């Protein structure tokens, strides 16, 4: 059965459910009417979000927002933030902990040292900064809000694609403890525990979350008989809430995460290597090759990665008459290291390693109205400082295929290292204001504006070290630029904002139209540079996105049926795009002239009978470059190409059922099955077929039994039960092609305990 047939089948199934929604709604109404006395009617709880920096019903927020609650994180067996993408329309989260890629509505986020992310994550209102700090475990998380489209007013710069707003579980006013323990194949094990409660009455509340996770690798390295792509993680979070007075509350937080893995890719195309071997003989002709579906490699250089993510924050809220003053001060940092075999074979060709250290400080102060008047407002200011140090090492060895470059073979023991060292210091300042006015009981007008000033300075050098054996020519000097220590700066000041008009058909049915403008700061090309003219600028310009959106949110029949729909049209200007240099594993950021995107999101929930919950979520997206001259080199135009990481369709169908098994002891059986499908998409603006991610479909399930009082639960779970094999990402590593691979079928058992 072809992937294309599966893709069409999954899409048709989703669209069929949507087209049947009116019939299902009628069935729900009938089920509610027919419910026997005392049985009660199922309902969808009203979701309350803080997307606009105040607590509001999701229905009342004029924006396309998806919410994943703690209950859904548990029932869907989500492990890390990247797992949430399958539950959220028009969101793609791929890559690893060190190389995450978050794309919302086709707007990619793959930040490097001098290249900002396009989607920013906030945890308890604290700006998380760099992508390598973002793929967090979901242990101890209460709610994840995914805001699609530019969030330039309340969230600021670099949220041009959207924002991910995470709220952790607050300390409880009663003693509480919980434990979630998992074990599965690939020797997977995870333990997540929480203790929470009062320390000094209702004045001082404390909670502590802890996590440990282990998983063996799914890729066999026959060179040394080890497994790659393993994962080890441990971390914790502590929250302290001090209610000083009825008007004044302090919140202190600290967190730390340590993670190690091997960040390994699969070699998928050996054709150039085999051709080279036929011409030159050993060692190129004796390198073992493998079918990638066997998840087998032979790599001679180290493959390892680790990251440490940590931070502390302090917040206070003071209630005046009619307004609340909020101050949030935070320090965050992360360190990361990775090393991998860039030639992707047992040949001693080349390898890279990178050390990345980041320190960040942020300060936000805002004043929010708290009266119940028709006019509501927020005003505030934001400051952000970041200092990042990056040391990127490229080493060439004796078996590099120099004949591909018309160069002689290298001698045994050859070692040529080039270091690219970058220091980037950023200071960002912003002021913002947002207001909402209820024109009538049905019409609501909202608007906001933000003005941001960004200053960045780069200190950079790229130098070769001593070559061994002495007297040999330097491959690094031929392929990489020699750049003595230099400094460059850029300064930007940009306004962003939004405006919306909402209409309440009923208290639980709201339509809206919205305009928003986003801005992502410029930056520097400062990783590995192949060509450079003395005195030339390494900077690239900021990018902008204008978003036009219309949406509708509604709930009917006491919450048995709910539906969120949004359609959008985006204009991109000066789009920053990372383009690969096919000679080396290097990338250059360029400003694509223009791009446009349009599409829609649908989220529906139906409870036709008590205990049964049916959900359907899907996203439609079309994103193309309307102008990108010389994007792939002089005369190579990317006009009409699809944007990277932008599948035309993604969707999830899920059914979840609860049924009482016995009255004494009081036990309930639970079962969930879900199907996720993604259309194919490209990984680069060139739409390289070798880097295309094909259409794929995942089948996930969870079944178990739990006590009615919620004290304990025992479940079996499975992910990718049909064992789909999916390659994504990709880069040319001479003389082969390497790509990331998904996880195979995984399954296990989970035990939960609450007290």
C-alpha cells in the first residue's frame, strides 16, 4: 500500500468527519435529551487561558489558539513538548533536543547563534530565548497554549510565527503528591513525581517536580557495536508562592534540566560514495553500506550531545484599586555540546563539534486593568539581554574524498582543524499597550501596539590550527574562509501590533476578524563561513509578516459539541531563509524577497454519549515563495517553490472512552485511539527531493483501568503502532546524504498514583 494512498485515505476520513458534524451534533442533542435522570450529561469544560496576559475564556480570545491541558498530556501520553505537535493543527515540531525545529503555519523556527527563532516559548510568562532550551519535558505542566500567527503586541519580537505559552502546575493549598512511572521497549523508563502543599498556612505554598528519563538508542552503530539516538534526562522545578497580603503575592521559581543523547542521523544515499569507490578503490570501495530501514550505521567519529537548561525567576503581583501591577525578573542560561561524524561513514573523513553557552536576563513590568468596565487595558515595558558564546570546530582527516575537489589524496594521520568562534551580545527594549472595548453587549473592539529596539554586536573569528603532519596543504584553508578577529553591529527599531473586531452571536459562539503584524530581528551569519571578502558585512535584515485572519469559536448543547475554526492569509517580506552549502555541512541565511501563505485550522470536539469523546483537528496550508531571485546562487530562482516544513495537510482523529467496570471496588476502564496524518513537505527552499519528508500516518493507542477516586491508574500505551518509517531533515555530507529518522514502534506500561 503506497504512502500516497494512505495519505489520501486519512485525509478523506478526517474530511468525512467534518462533513458529518451537523449529523453528529443532532445526535448529541438527542443523547442529551434522552439521558435518564441522575445520569447527567457529558460536557466540555470551559477552557481558561492567559494568552492575552489575563485570565479569559478561550472562546472570548480573538485569535487562533490551541490548548493542551494536563489531563490531555496524561491521556495522550505526551512526553516532551515536541509530542504536542500531533495534537495541534498547522504545527510541525521536528528535530532533536539540540536542533529543534518549530514551524507554525509554515513559519519556521531553526535558530542558530546569530539567527533568532521565529516561534518563542514562554514558561510562566518568562521568555525562554533560544530553541535549544525549548523542547522541555511536560512533567509538571498544567497547560500549553499554542498561539498561531504574529504575537507582536504582548509577546514581542521574534514571535512572527507564533508563541507557545506554558503554565506549570502551581503549589496547592492542601498536601498533594503524585507519581507517574513508565517502562517500555528500547529499555525506556521515565519517572515524574510531584510534592506540593502549604508550608505556613495559606501564606507560603511550595511545589517540587522531579523527572528522570532513559531510553536506549534505535540506531545500531556496527563500527563499535553501540546504539545511537539514546536519551538520558534528569531535572526538576521548584515553585514558591508567598501571599504576603491580600493585595501582594510573590512567586519564585527555579528549574534545571540535564540531558544527554547521541543526536545521530541515518545515511540514506551512498551513490556518490560507490562511484568514488569504483574509481579510487580502497578505502572508498570497502566502506559498508546499509539500507536505512534497518536503522544501521557504521560511524568512526564520536556521536554525542548534551545540554543543560536552567534558570530562576521572581514575580510579584500587587492589586491596586482597579489595576494589577506585575513585575517578572528572570535569569536563564543553557550550555550545550555536540559532536558527530559529518561524513556519515566509517571513513576517517571529517567531524564537527560545537560548544554553545548562553546567558539571558529579562525584565517585564506591566499594569493590567481589573475592573469590570467595558474598557480593559494593559500597558508595560520589557527589557532583554543575551550573551552567547559559540565555538564551532570543523576537522578534516586523511580519508576526506579530495578527488571530488580535484585535489590529491591526503596522507595518513592528516588532521586539520578550523575554529569559528562567535560572541553575540544583544540588548532589546520594548514598550507596549493593548486595549479592549465592548462597543455593545455583542461587538468587541481590540487593538494593541508595541515598539521594539534591538541592538546586537558580533565578535567573530575563523582560524585554522596547526596541520598534522607538518608541511601538508590545509584543506580547511581551501574550503573555509580565514577571518581574523572582527566586530560588527546592527541596530533596529520596529513597531508591531494588532487589531480585531469580535461579534458574540451568543455567549458561547463568537466570530472575529483580525489583523496582526510581526517582526523577527536581523542577525549574523556566524557559524561556518566558506567565502568572505574583508570588510563585508555578515549581517542580514529583519523579516516581517502581515497576518489577516477570520475565525469562529462556539460550544453548544451544554458543551457536548465545540468547534474552533480559523482561516488566514499572510504576506511575508524580507523572509530570512537558511540555505545549505552543498560542499560542506554549512548554511547561509539569506533574505528571500517575498512569500505568501494561506490556510485554515479546525478543532472539533463531540461527546455523543456519556463517556465517549470524539475529537477532530486538522490544518490546511499553502505556502510559496512569490519572489526569491538568486536564492540558490546566481540565476537560481526559488519563485513558486513551497516553503520549508509546510505540509499542505495535517490532522488528527481521536476517540476516547471511559466506562465503569465495577462499583465495588470503584473501577473505570479507559481506552483511547488516535490517528495522525501529515502530507509530504520539503526541508529546504530548494525543494530538494532527496530531503523531502513523505506523507505519513501514525496510529497511537492507550488502554487501562483506574480507580474512580483518581488515586491510581494502570495503562498500556503504544506509539506508531504500524511502525511507519519516516525520514526528515537532511544535508549533504560528502560524499553521501544524511537524514534524521523517526522512532519505530514504541510501547509500554504506565502506573500513576495521586494522593
